C-alpha cells in the first residue's frame, strides 16, 4: 500500500510532481479513487514515454458529478485511461451517464471500453 507521496494533502496538486517521478518508470499504471484519478492523468501528460493507464471506478455516484466544472473536466481526465474497470453494472451506467453518451475514448471503442470485474 502506498502512502501519500508528499507531506501535503492528497488533494494538493503538488502531488502531480512527485507522481510523475514515480510513474515514468512503469509501462502500466493502475489507479483507484479520486484524487489519484486526476493526479496520475495529469502527470502522464508531461512524460516522454507513453504509459498505459488503467482506472477502477468504484462509485455509482459522488459529489464531483454534481459540480458543473467537473462535468467539463472529467471527460478530459477519463480519456487519458486506456481502460476503465467498472465494479458493477450500476457503476458503469452512472459513469456513462455522467460522461455523456457522445463521450469517446481514443484508446478503445466506447462500447468495449468498460470491463467488469468478475467475482471469484
């Protein structure tokens, strides 16, 4: 388990600088939860090498989805991820509704973009 990279808040954008130093060493980075969703996506924008980003969406709803600014920013952030794993059908449905039906990901066909975690 990782702890905060800097001694500042997890919500502090300075996390981006430290995350960038770490993720540049990897080919694949798997992210869970906010704000890491944002910090890793932004960090990857400033790297020379391409990193495959994977995100696991856990929430069927959250406060961020009710804020207009995030409604504009979230599609940009989510497009950075090659794959998104939705933990349930409800999670998938609500995220697609939040991002909009016309949302497209340059990495994959939108209909195939979401993968589902199988319960073992």
